[in-house]
């Protein structure tokens, strides 16, 4: 049995590929996008987390922890977790009556999670939907990802992987036979920005993308429009110039609107949100404008 | 998309209709006693005559004498009162509540009506003294009042103070024959069979009255044509139509719509009952529509305007309920239920241009009536699904969706012939019926399973007032195993079913004695052949529906008991029992455990869903062992309309972590709000585990979506796909509210700005600002499926 670490299963996912889908989020990511929508997916490790809005301040957790990893901060009675002491034994999670304590991920076998995904087969069938592996970077756990995808595919479910392809070639080879559609994130045209902001070189990513195309994989490039970062004319023009040059088939491009909702999550995880406070979603007109920038460079298929 | 769908999709609003709508909503609602005066006079004149004759004569007199009105610009005319949206006092049903509440009607929390000052002394000095002791309500109370009170905590016996509605008459026949043609049929039947009980005489009196009523509108329109030069031509048209209908059946589309409306006005004048359904209008109107289009006498824009004119009319009859009744059915729903789409007898798709015109009319008007229901099935075309989805996305909660794949087999299961089952339609909110040949007696009673469970846990003691209210089979502390608890629950349910059935029987019989309905009998198949009034079993099908309330709370409560008390033994039975006795006072930790440490219905967890299914199945099976007074079966409904709020007020704290007196789950088979947190697909899969065949009287599922989803074509397509999956999962019914919490909060704060905002309450749509505060809050609390992040 192959196990993996996931942090969420989202049924009725509408934006991770075609049709109605179930998106499986795998933990761990090599990049560090400052605006990451799923910050709990960056670390490959599982952490205990505490949701203040659920907590009824009963103190049970503090008394059950055998390692003294939990303490209460007066006067609001906030729960403090000492991660150096916590060994994830889960006793507090078990005993917390309000589900305020939980782990930000879980270990599951590929069979088990595939079974969970297959529950919505009726919905996939009627909508030409299916399963999408996302993250984090799902290809950080290649054999687990491959096994989940294989089982889904074997059961007639369409499979997609949302990836930055910022992974070794072997990870791509592990899954490529079980993937109907690669949704490849590409963020920066400029290698310097790529390196500085994401913390990874642009070159291996582009090489992997080209490799996928050379293997006749179906690829859709996704560009997340982040105010002040990716959503600039220069950057989009640069990306467009590159995409236009891709062979043998020029991949389609999908622009993803910025989603300010993630700000809440940052607050929850006690991190600071890197985008201007008042930045909202782009208007349909703005999105059209960005799409036009791409089209003018010669990109043929742009979806918004 | 079919060509005609494209054309209909682009039809604009009509200024005329917009103006009429505005005027209608601006008119003050009054209590009306005009018809009560006429009925009372005729009853005084006819002492000693048989009831059906007195009923027929008083209806005929009302049809001849009620003040009538036509508003310039109206294309469809007629109403049962001269004012619109009037609350009609109907003495034969019951007026003791009016006696108590008359002065407070203008100020009560739900469904307010103004009262004309001259009506108050008339009511007190004449109406009430004459009718006191003679009404349906009085007769029911005298006969079963005490027994009904004894079981009232678990069983609410209904239909005690008004004639039975929830009926779909044979509109097709009415249009084909007209009142004159039916009158001939009656005369022939009387000549052949004799008329010893004067049944045919009564029916004939009402048909003559209906013809006279139409003629009066013909005359009025002609008079008005002289005084309103701007509307002279169309008033003359209306006059010609109304006059013609007195002697012959309708020939054209406009005539057919007008004839249909006269039928429904007359039915309401006879019965003042909640809900007569036009049913499958897109099917039986198609010949009239098709002919007119073919000969060039009608085009789509004109047809739409006529339909919208009728849609306005459907909003002009509302239902006056007592204060407590208005809490169960808030927002005066009257249930003109129109079904569209579905299939033909041969299983082919039945949708046609009228189906889409109805959807367009709904989108344009966004009014609570008609209660628009779309029938879907395996082969429903994509364009129908997409247009339904788009209109749902506009937010008025309609169309609600019914699923042939679930409904037809369910109806077959209660003895409906195949030749009728495919042609099913909907009455009231979500109740299923055949077309034109059934007295389905929906909502005969509401059975509160959650209260029965409470009494099972407490040894028959009511948690709210400590009274002894049920069987004492032990308490939670005595049941050694989950199975023992379940066994006691079963006995408790059976005990109340056994007490309930004779009372339903009695109410049914008293209806047959007091509120016979000769006019209705003329448009329900088999009544004329049998020479028997519809209230006495004249219809071809005679069912009785009883609601089981509420599987979600039952599943969640039993799941919590099983997991925490019996399997994991984390909670002591005595501790839990004390906690629910104390309404969880000082027991928040335990309550949180119940909420969070046991699985909940609506999350695709088989064994929990199965607990809901199991008890619905038990209930339905027991009901089927009885037959009703008219010789038909009892069957189960899984819909509560807005009754989950008052029903909940009657139940103490429950093991699912619910506080005493708070609402039960909404709808009928919805999950408890906020407890289904695995998304809509998981909810639908859970719901599909409650076999829809058990809810052959109708089921109700509420879902709430964010408007975001409907902003793009792709979003609409995905929503349509979800509807397809719903069809495959064989769930009978689903309906949608589409709005954000902010929208609703704004409407609460500034009601005057949001008068138009309609929401789906239960199986019906009502104006949000006209709902009482607790119901508004409850609607906001229902789980919303947001657009995915
Ligand atoms: S056990 Fe849970 S609810 Fe109680 S204090 Fe700890 S986190 Fe809060
Ligand atoms: S998981 Fe275990 S070690 Fe960590 S805080 Fe909870 S009880 Fe303590």
C-alpha cells in the first residue's frame, strides 16, 4: 500500500479543470509564492492547528497533552502550541469537544482516498469532470500521486494534475501515463523574479513543460493574476512570447482571477498577507485586457 | 439550443405587465367578508335542504353577486374579491380563530391584513353568532377535539378548519368542454342514473353560476370600453372572450388562458382551500398555442404577455390563515403549482415553447406565484436544463425541480396506474398527484418523529413541561443497548400512528358532511360517472398523505446516541439524559461533543443516512397498513413547508446537540443547517439514501447556492450537470435559494427597499420582507454552497 500526505479533499470543485471535479490537495511544495492560496500545503509535514472561532476554552486539551505541548494564554485563553514538544499523537484532537484542534493534514493510502474520490462518479460522468490532484505540489509525492491517478483512471474517471512542474523529471515520468490533463502553473517570464520571488529557478520548470509537450501530454498553462506580481503587462507579454514558441502544439492558456479570500487563511495561520489590503478581484474588463495582451503576442487559445 | 429557445430567451419585459405588477403590489391587503355575507344569507334561506344544495346555491349566489372589477390594461380578468390579495373569511371552514384574532390581523407578526371597520360589528353581531357551532372546525372539535389534543405533541391533525385543497382539476376537460359542455354531461348523467341524492342538481347549479360569472365580466368589460377609450379595443376583446366562454369552450390561446383562470377563481370561491394546481399547463395548452401560432394569430411576445398576465392573476388570490397557521405556512402561499417539461406517455421529452415561455415569465416577474415546477428526467434536453439553471440563478427560488425517475416509480408504488403516473403533476408546495382525477388529501397530519424520540428517551415525559405525553417504555438510562432503544422508539411511533389514524378518518368524514364541493366534483374524473361528491370518494384516486418529520434530526440524534453512548461509551446515558432535560445548561462541552464527535446526515456517511432511511421506511410501512375513509391508501410525505420552525418549538433539546425549541431541519429531507459540510455532492448522495419511493406524497430538499456560480455560462453548465446527477440519484425534489447573506441582511435592515425580494421558504416562494424574524434568520442559517475557492 502506498501512503501519502494530504490536506484536503474538495468535492464539487468548479475551477480545477473541466466539469464537476473532486480536487485532492497533497501536502508539500518546493516553491514559496508569497500569495499562496493554500499556505497549509507548503510544508510536507503535518502540524497541529487551533481554530479560535471554534474553541470553547474548556481547557481539556491542555490537561490531556502528556507532553505539555499546550498552554493557555490568559486572559483570552488562547491555546498556544509548542511545536518543539508536540509529537502529533493526536490525544488533544481526539478529546477536543468542538473540533477546534485538528491536524492540517492526514496520512492516507492511495486506495482509501481514491475510494473517497470515486464516490462522486455520478457527478463526473454527467459533467465530463473528474479528479484533480493539486497542492502544494502534488508531484512531490510521485508514487502516491501516480497510484491515486491510476486507480481513478482505471475506473473511467478523467484525471488532471495541477502542478508547477518544479520537480525532478522522474516525478513526471511516474504519473504521465495516468494523466489526461496537466494544468501547469507558470508565473514569471523574468528568470530573476522567478528565482527571487518563488525561490526556484525558471529553467528546469520550462524544461519540464517542454518535455510534457514533447510526450504529447495535454497541457493547459494557468497564470494566476496576482496584483503587483504576475498581473503586469510586461510579465504577461513575456509569458506570451514563450508560450507562442512552444511545440509541437501550442498549449492553451487559462487566466485565473486573483482571490482575496486567502487573506483569512493567513490570519488563521498567523502569517502576514503580502498583497495590498484593498486589492480585490479583477473586473471582467481587466481580465479581458490581460487576455488581449497575451493574444497579441500570438497565443491562440486564452480562456478566462 | 433549439431555435425557438433562443428566440424566447431574448424576449424583453412588457411595460404593461410591469405597471400592473407594481399596482398589484401597492394595493393594501384587506380581510374580505363579502362572500361570507352572501353565503350566510343563502344558508339562512335554505335551512333543511341537503348540504350539497346549500353549498351549490351559496356558491352560485356569490358568482352572481360578488362585486367584480377589471383594471384597465388587464389581459386576463377576474378575481374572487374586488380587491386583490384579499384575505377571505370563509365561514363554513371555521371562524372561531377569526373571532379571537380579527382585531390583531393588521399587526400580527406574520401575514398581516387590514380590516374594514364596518366588518368588525358585522362579524361579531351576525356572522359569528350564526355560524358558531356549525362550521367544519366546530364539528371536528366536537368530535375529536379531546383526542387530538392528547396526541398533539407528536401528531398535528390538519385540515380541521378549511376545505381540502391540494388538488389538480381536469383543466384539459374544462377547456375541451367548457361549463356549457359539462352541464350537458351532467344532465345526461342525471337523466340516465336519476338524481336521488340531488348530486347532479348541485353540480349543475354551480356550473350555471360559473357561466353567469363569466358573463358578468363580459358585460363589465363592455361598459368599461365606453369609458376608457385608451383601452377600448382590448376591453372589447376581453368582453367578447368572456361572453363567448359562457356558451362554448375556448378556441384560441387567449381564450383558453381566460377560461383556465375562471375555473380557478370559481374553485377558490367554492372551497377557499389552499392550492388548486393548474398542473401541466405547457402540455394541455399546446394545441391552442400551436394553432394560433400556425395561423399567424399569435407570436411569442404576445403569448408571453398573456402568460404573464395570468401569472399576475395567480398572485392575486392569497390565503388568510390564523396566526398559528401563518407560522406553519408563512407568506400566504396558495400554491398555483404549474409543472413544465417532463415526458410524454411514450417516454419522449415533453418540453415545448410554452415550457420556455413559462420560465421566461418567471424570470421577468419574480413573483411567488405560480409555484413553478420543472420536471426533469433522464432524457431532458440540455437547453431545458440550462434555462432552468439560469432562471434559478436569478434567485427567486424557481423553478423547483422534480425528477420523473424518482416520482413515477413512487406513484406506481401507491397504486397509481402507469397511464396516470407519467402524467403526474404537483400540488401545493411539493405534493405529488395525478392530473385531474385525484383527491390526494395532502397534509392530513404532521407526525413529529423527533418528539416521539424525545418521549422514548424520557419514559413518555414531555421535556418542555414535564407532562406525561407518551408511552413509558423506560428511559435512555434503562435501554441496555442501541437496539433496545430503537425497539422502544418503534413502539412509541406505532402507538401514535394507531391513535392518529382514526382521527384522520373522522376529519375526512366530516369534510364529506360539511364541505361537499359540487363544482370541484365536475372537474375531477369519475365523480360524475359515480354520481358521488369528490369529498365522499368520488374521485378515481383517493389518497391521504401524512408527513414524517424530520429524518435529518432523527439520523443525527440516533447517530450521536449510538456513537457516544453505546459504541464509544464516551458519554454516560444518565449524563446525556440530564443534559437534554436541562437544555444543555452548563453542559456546553457535552453539547459540542454531540455536535462534533458523531457523524451527521448530509455528509455521505452511509450508516448515518441509513438511520434516517430506516425510520422513514418504518413509518411509511406502518401507514400503508391502513386505508383511508375514501378507500384509498395512506402514504408518507417528507416535506414540512415552514413547519420545521413551530414543530421545533415543540421539541426539547435533542441528542444531536440541538437546543430546546429551536427549529428542526428545514424542508423535509434536507440536512440540519450547517451540519452538512462536505459540499453539495455529498449532501445529494446522502439524501438519495432515503428511498424516494417512501415519500410518494412528496419530498422536499432545500439547497442554497451563492450567486457567483451563475455568473458565467460555464458555471450554469456545471449547475445543470449537477441537476443531471440529481436525476440519476433518483431524488424526487430539490429547490434552490440563490443569494448571499449580505443581500438578506440588507433586506432585514431596509425592508422597504427589498419588497420584491422573494425567497424559497419551503415548497413555495414568499416575499422575504413579509416573513417573521425567526424564519428570516433560519433561512439565512441554511448552509450555502459557495463558489469553490
Ligand atoms: S479542548 Fe478544544 S475547545 Fe477546549 S480549550 Fe482546547 S481547543 Fe479549545
Ligand atoms: S498532538 Fe499530542 S503532543 Fe501534540 S499537543 Fe496534542 S496531545 Fe500534545
